[in-house]
């Protein structure tokens, strides 16, 4: 039985009608998709998935103003929705003489870490390419890290597929040429589920193949409130001597353009942030306070800055102070 036949006998099945509308949009039947998605919204005006799907129909069919109105409605209720922010950014960056929104972005990122006690600084450079697909965003990263006389490179790819209404995933895989600073291979997976009323939960893991492989389990709870996003995330790393744990809390405030925000971060424990390199694994205990600023510049450019300061107990180095800065520039095309 086709979806169209099923809906003729079960017209009240909103989830089936939403999926039918999405399928029609993939096949470029925009008017039919618009009809089905509008029917879903007539019964559930704030359905986030239907608003996103219909906004894509309007973008793909060249109706930028209609797409912007739908995305603004969604972002008023969920101002930190990742897909809505990405689409809104694309729509708003589209030139006034064009009906086509920019779909791709390239990022250049540079971070520096300084330590007390005579430790050499740590430098990392990353070039990324982000591409939208019908199933979710794909991001390709090429990174290079330098510390002391060590040098390492890593290539990895992230994918954020939509699985069903309110559920999407994070999938990451990568490798390093020599494994000196990055793991020789990495694998990450996490599921994100919307709970309604502005809440979202997630759970997943990261597997990093250093000389001694490391598995990190992670979970998060997110709350959206007006233009605020609050996130609590924990990392748990089992080990021979027992498990180590950490907690990170983020408060983010959106302003102006929906891609503009500032944030404050606090972390306590063994992993102050996502584990990417051997430098992260060497942290035994830390307390870190940091902040972020992200701002659109003109029609295509976005710039971001992160800075933090912390005290850490490190393997082989004892207690040190750690100052970190991270700046990036993105261009949409």
C-alpha cells in the first residue's frame, strides 16, 4: 500500500502525512508537498518538523520570503533549533537579487592553548566544508595539530541524519596519518530526541583509538527558553583505575540574526570539552570557565571567537593554568 492510499483510509495520521509531504518535496512535486504539509500545520500549527519541511519546499521552489516567515515562526518557539538556524542563515544570506539560498559553507578555524609551568603551547588548525543533504547536514574536517616537535593530521566527517519526527543522530568517523596527537581512528555516535516543551535529551559515545584506546560515554539535557539555550552535558570515561566523569554547563543567548549569539561555559571534571586529541586524555581534573561570541558579517561571512581559562591537574605535568583561544571564519556559497 502506498502512502497516498494509506492516507485515504487513515487521513488523521499526521506523521504519515508529514512523511508523505517530505517525500513529495524530494521528488520536486512542490505544490503537492505544500498541500500536504499545510494540512499537517492546520491541525498542529507549531509542529517543528512540518515547519522545517515546508520551509525547505519554499526555498527549493524559490519563495524566499515565505520560507523566512516559516522559519521565524519556528525560531520564536525554539530559537536554538539547529536545522532552523542553518536554514535561516542560508535564507538571510541569499542576495537580494537571487531567490536561491546559499547551501554550502567553508570554515577556517585556528586555536591556541597556553600553559603555565614552562609547557609549550598547543596549536591546532582546521578547515571544514559543510554541505546540506536531504537527510541532514554533512561536515568534512581536515585538522592539523602541533605540540613540541610532534605534528599530526586528522580527517573526519560528521553526519546529522534525521531519523523520524523529533529524532536525529550525530555520526562521526575519522582517521589520522600517524596517531601522534590525534587517535589513529575515531568513531562517534549520539542520538538526540525532542521531548516537547523546549526540552531535548541525548546519549552516545566516542571511541578513540590511541595507543591505549579510549571510550567516552556522553549524555546531555537541553532546554530552550525564548532566545536562550541551556545545556548540561556529562562525559564518563571508564578506566582500569576507575571511571572519570565531568560536567559541562552552557548558557547561550541569541540576538539579532538567528546565527548571532553569545555564550558562557563552565566545566568541572576530567574532560572539560569534547575529547579530540591526546592532550585532552592527559587531563586528570580541571575547572574551566569560558565564553563564546558568534556574529554574522555582511551577506556571506560569519565569525566566531571562543576564550577560556582553567586550572588543571595533568598527567606528567602536575597542576597548571590553561588559557585557550579559538577563532573561526565561515563563508557561505
